[in-house]
């Protein structure tokens, strides 16, 4: 969320910006805002890969309470409940890596242990002004992969989630990951 909209991996349909903000031992693949995408991304060898499958952020930086939703105070338990309800709306959580299905994707759920802040830059992907927005909570499914071997790998994520606050969400994200 800290990357400006014009080069944000979340809205990148090709993978051109998959290296934005990458540092450290983990390479973060990008999800979307609920739409399908097919991307080509190049990552260095030796990096663990974090794959977002289906996840939510609710709070001050996501139009759920002040300041992004004026006159609505932030109620952490209510935000956590909303995040949980929407996460649990997923009825299909399919992930394949190089054609091999990942078993029990629902077992990889993670909930933020504490509320956190979001730091938005100028030209934020949400359209909110630059600044820090707090509190926020998250809930969802992510996979942490051990470093992949050199070469081309295909990671496919398919999600169907009826009954979210946005109605039916269905998407497929295909990432052709070139490890070099």
C-alpha cells in the first residue's frame, strides 16, 4: 500500500512493477483488488516467496472508519469481525505451483495479532491523501514458499467467495515467476 498508484504491483496487470519495494529475504508477490490478472515477474534466487491468496484489510485506511470514513469511529472488535466474515466467505481457495495443487490452503490463514498503521504515499492506490492511517486489521490466507529453483515457475491462485461485502468475488491470478 506504500507504493504510488502509477507503479503499484496491486494494479499492475503485466508484472512490470513486481520488483517495487522489494527488499530483504522474502519476495512478495502481489494480489489484486479482486480482479483476475496474469503477470510475468522476475525474482532473484534464494528468496522465500510470499503468495497472497485471499486477504482483507479493514480500518482507518480502507474506508471503514475515521478518517477515511468521516464520523464513523474505529471499533477494533467490529473491524476484526468484518475481516473474519469476509475471509470465511471463500468457498474455493485453489493454488497450484508448477501444476501441483497445494493441499489445505484454508490451513494457511493468518490474522493480524494487533491493529496496525498503513502509510500511504502521494498518489496512493486508494486515492486517499498521503499519511498514516491507523488502526487497521487484516485477515486472510497467504502462503510462504521456500526459495524456488532457478527457472520459470507458474503459480496459479483461484478464489471464489460469495457473500462478501462486495458480493461475489471470483478471480484467478497467474504469476509466471522467473527465478534467476
